[in-house]
């Protein structure tokens, strides 16, 4: 089971968004586990305050290091405890748990992702990478961000979903969790779905059709009704290539560079088809002249 831990000031927002549709079923079947940890629960301020003004001046408020760090330590402690209970804890982890109990700073037991526009841009390759982890912690900032000192202490990955600014990190975290979770075995009913979707090989997904066969005078391509699975797969690949070339030339270039063999085979096939057509044309011409 893969575990997602979200450190946030708005746990209700995260849990409502992630406990629907496919992810809800995945949680119920215990393919994944999702928890939202309220950072505010760990503040030492009696009024529940988690932010303050920035040193040196500047607009807006900054999330303080203490409540973020203590929320992370609580999650870290649970992860280590679960590993120990499952008899999967190593000698290093035992030492780390002892260090944590003594208040010492130890290496994170899992990857901690800080959602920020300053990070690497999230993509399908990164989703595949993160899907190999047993535990992922997402740290969601708010206001003007988070005190740099705690980021240096706990964050392993700085990740962005695009070059724009949002109110908080909750929506980007939900986007990434959705993309990662669907790659966990068992989450999708058809395991081939994740392998054939857009970006699985730097190609966009091919066009798809459902009933009725004709809608507003538009027919489903004949090849899809043929029952010839080999030709259908070839058609789908060609459609993916053409769609990617038209809509995402950057991805097409990446795909083309790593699939030179495809173009060589295609050239040979087209050459054979031209020869076949020429022979057929010559044969028809011979018949007409007799």
C-alpha cells in the first residue's frame, strides 16, 4: 500500500478533493492511504497562530518553522512506528527513531515534497518515480511561503506544477497525488490504462470513440470496427504520433529521437507498398492492352 501524507492548513479541502471516484475506491480497497495533517494542530501559540511577519520587511505573512517541523515530526514518527510494527525496520531506522526521540535531527524516512513554483516541473516521468515510494509527504505552503530554515531541514524535493502562482499548495498536491496514485498497482481497473495514456512514452493518447457508431453524421473510423487488433494498434500508434506532432512538437521531438527504428521500419513498409501498388497497376495496364 502506498501512503500519502499531506501537511496543510486546510485538511478538509484536501480530503474532500481526494476521496472521490477512483481514489476513493483505491482507499477503500487499501491500495493507497491518504491522510491530511493540520499544521495548525502543532503550533505552540495559544491562539493557534502559524504565521508571522518576515524579517527584513516585505508584503504578506510567512508560515513559521516550528508548527511545520512538529507536524512533520509527528508524521515521521508514525511512519517509523509502522515500519517497526511491520518488522520491516532496519538497524539504521532504529537508530533514527532513537535520535528522533532524543530530539536530534535525522535524515527523513521518506521523501518530503514541498509544493512551490520554484521547483522542478512535475511530469509523468516524475509521477512514475514517486510511485515507487512507500510513503510520500507533501508540504503545502500558504501566505507568502514557509520559513526557509524548516525547508532546509526536512524537504527532499521541490516540485512545481507550472509557471504560475496559486493561493496555496493544496491544489498542486492533489494534482500530483492523483497522477501518482493511478500508477499504483490495483488502483486502475485496467492496469494497461496507465501504460497507454498520454505521456506514457512522450506521446499523447490516440482519439477514442464509443457508441453510437454514427453521431451527427460523424462515423467511427472503419479500422476500429474491423476486429483486426494488430491493425487497430498500428492505427492508434499512428494517431498518437500525428496528434503529438501537431499539438506538442516538443514531445514529438523527444519521441522521434528515441524511436529511430520506427521510422526505418515505416520507410521499408511504405517502399514495399509502393512496389506492390506499382505491380498491380502494371498488371491492370497489361490486361487493358490485350
